[in-house]
């Protein structure tokens, strides 16, 4: 392995000066919210960074009567969608790679969706295929980037439109039961997510039942699913003897101020040759909302885990905390936020307790733009500014610092490679990350994203991975066809 790089990196102070000038130039006067129109839904999107769930059906999907084909003007019962995403990446010194190198991959992702609703009620159906490919990389193709002609959604559904009556706003309170292959987001996406940033998707096979819908004052999602192992060139297959169970509540009666999401998740991995039995129970609570008339918003969660890993008892926990302030009276609508996230690590690999937090199947993008950090054995604060200089343009600037929760436990680098210093001599500090991203809506069907991230290695990374810093820049274009 090469020694630490001596390449000069961009001066980190530029980021701080930019943030300081923006903050000083903004008048800290909040605008009183205008009078709202009568509500039609209890659901409120969280304002916390990166936590808005992908809708169902996906946001690139349209009702067939809206796509401009005369013969389909009455086909409200049919949902269709096709989109294509291209991303060019410039990765210098990527920590997830076994060598200090320069890589410039070209990533292609194409998705197609078709869904049938209403016309055959209570029976409904959805199918989605995704083709993920990578070119121009010096590394062997892996299933983070390559999953050709993968079925990521294929389920039959029994949908009873108003089985539980209506809520106070008049919305139907339905029952939905789905069986098949699923691709979804839940909670703040840190435990269960389809992983939109990555070139390939998280998928699951099994049952998903929902009592109520997103517009209702309460809703309950029930899960009994098997994660699917991605295959580069063949059909994805269920993880051997592994199941995820879940009950996720949504209490939105006071959603103008606060939304409660109590939940219980469990992962059950049965023992088989080469694999120990692993059972983890994970109750938790997420709350998010706004402080009316102040410009403040918040998003908190706490998760406790118990169970067993072979003969060891699982005793782990994690929490996230974000508070933001939006200056709605300013032309650029700046939102300043502070975030802190913690997930416990195993204190002593030789004792009878396993303290490593189980991350389930969440996404990593919100933890690190470089995709180095996962929701396990980590302690990280983040400061962020989000701006909207133009109706079509959004900017965000971020600074994060990373420590291991336990110096003696594993550092999982983007869930790709694992590094461990059982002596703890390498310390806990992983490094600092500085990010900037611009998102531009070219037209109703085309989005462009340009971003850059600089990672300055801390003592742990310098000692274990022998990297001084890394650079990551990217250009992304997404085109929807309907």
C-alpha cells in the first residue's frame, strides 16, 4: 500500500470564509408565514437535509392520461415512467479503493415503470426495472455500480380504498397489502432506503401492508421482507435465511407542528455453515416538525438495539439530531442547520457484548458526499447552508467532522472495505469533509447536478489507510421521458 499522498489539496479555509460571508450578509429577520389554504392532507415533508422519501409511485412516473398521447387521455388507471441518469465522477485517492489512485467512471442508470390501479380494484399491480452500468473505470465492476436488467419492483396488491372510513379532512383510510419485490424508503431513510444516489438499488422480497395512507392523520406500515443480493448480470436473489420485520407508525394529527414516527425493526439471520445466528430488535422513535412563526425546524431520532450475535448479547444504540433555521424573508431563502449523528461501536470485541449498531439497509449519502461514512461506529457533527438563488437553482454547502464511536471497533468505509485497529492506537478521528453542490432544473423533465467534495484525513485514516486527502467531483444529468 502506498504511503500518504503529498498532493496539495484545496485550502479548507475557503469553505469557512464563504460560509461566514454568506451568514454575515443575511439579515436575521424571520418572515411571518402567510395565511395557508385549507388543508387537504396531514402529511408534512421534513425540512431536514436529505430525508424526504421518494414517493410511491416514484417521482419520474406519470399517469398515462397526462403524457400527451390522445389514445391514453382516459387511462387514469395506468401509471408509466421512463428515466435515464448519467453521472461522471472524478475520484482522486478514493478511500474505498485498495490503492491511492485516480478513477473517472461513467455511470448509467435507466429505469422503467408500469402500474395498474383503480380499474381492477381491489387488485393492483406494479412493475419496475432498472439497468445499471459502469464504464471507464480501472477497477473491477461491482454491484454498487453494476446490476444489469434488474427487477426492482414487482408486486401484486390488494387495495381497499376506504376500508377504515375517512379522516377528519375527508381522505379515504385504505388498507393495502402487497406481496412481491419492493423498492422503498421509510422514516428518514437512514435504516431503510432504496438508495437513490448509488447507481444500483436496495430491493426486498416479501410482504408490505399499510393501514391508512400518507395523507391521513395516522398510518401504520407492516413489513416482512427478505433483502435481495444484487447480481451484476443475473437475477437478484434473496439473502440466505435473512428476514427483516417492521412496524412503522405515523402520527400526523399535529403535523403543522410535530409528526411522530414510532417504529420497531428486527433483523433475523438464521445460522448456517459459515454464518452465526444474528438477531437484533430495534425499537425507536423519530419526531420532526417546525416551530410555527419562528423559521425553526427540527428532526430527532433515537434507536435502541438488543438481541444476540452468536453467543454475544447485542446492546447498541444510535441517535440523530438536526435543527434548522430558514430566513424566508430573504430572496435566496437560506436555511442554516446543525446536525449531529451517533451510532455506537463495539467497545471490546473479546467480551460477551456486541455494541456495534446495526445499520440495516439505509443510505449513506447524507452522512458523507464521498460515501465514506455509514450509520455504524460513528460520531459526527455537520454544519450546513442551503440556498435558492433562483427558482431553478439550489445550492448547499456542508462541513462535517468524523470520529469513530469506538477506536477499537471496525471502520466500515462506505460499506465496501473494513479497517480495524483492535489496540485503539490509531485514535478515533477520521477526518473533515467539505462539500458544495448545485442542483439546476433545466426544464420540467431535466435535472443537472454538479458537486465537489474534499476530504482531509484525520490520524486514524492516515495511519490505517495511508491517505492524506481525497478529491471527488461529479456531473450528473437526469432525463425523464414523460
